[in-house]
C-alpha cells in the first residue's frame, strides 16, 4: 500500500463513528510503542474535560480491577493519581500525572493492568489538536521492561486496548455513551420487489 493510499484509508476510517486508528509503531524484546489517533467532533476543551473529569464514564470496566469504571478518577495536578478505588478500602494507582495543559496535553507515567507485575516502565502522551471538524486526539504509549518472551509480545494486545479506550472516549463525547452508535437499518420500501 502506498503512503498516500494508507493516509487516505486512515482518514476514511477516522470518519466512521466509533473508530480510532491504532498501530504498533515499533517493538523489540525490550519494549514497544503504540500510537492511536482519533477525530472527535467537539472542541479541545470539551474533549479534555471529558477525558480527565469523566474517565469513569467512558473507560471500559473490563479493564479495571474492580469491574466498575466509576471507581476511576484522574487527579489533575503534577503527581496526581489516575487511580481506582477497590471494595474493602483498597486502591490501585494505574498511572501518575506528569504534565498537563488543559485542552492540549496530558502526560501520564505508569504500566497499565497486566503490565504492572512485569515491573515495566511506561509513559502515555495524549495530544489534542483543534481541526476544522473537531479535535484530533493522538495517543502515544511507550513501554519498556524485561520479559523472558520479550516485551514485544504485549505490543498488539496493548495497542488493541488503547485503541478501544479512545474509540469509547470518542463515542462518549459525541453521543453521551461509550458504546458504538447503532447503525440504523434501511427503511423498508412499500413497493413490491421487481420481477
């Protein structure tokens, strides 16, 4: 596929509701980088507010320790916690806020989910850019660590999860629910079928 046709295909996919484009940008035995890009039809300030202040409304509860995304919060300050409360007074620190500029940038440090026990180090950078039809959200998640089989064995699963999460953010911002919008079937015609 040529670069031009790849870009055209990517642009076409981003116009479909609920779609985010993700890729494994690089991977090796010592780590990997995944990138996700999604166009959200809302202003950067709106996207940023929903991203940070409503994380429990759009994050997939299957990717939590408690099974309930409403237990998630992001404390918007340097060294702030992307945390989850657990039943029985427990808690999980998923990531730590390194840097933020409201409406533009959020940088987090931490290994998500099953990467935590691997003693992996990771940084997620989320950039928001205004466009003609909304906000382009670009997510880069770089992970490094040691695993006998190679850290690159986690690249594709992590890419899939990150891409899904930001497709859910798009749906939440645009439609009020993280689920992909249902496609409306074509209306039946009153004319009899042609013979």
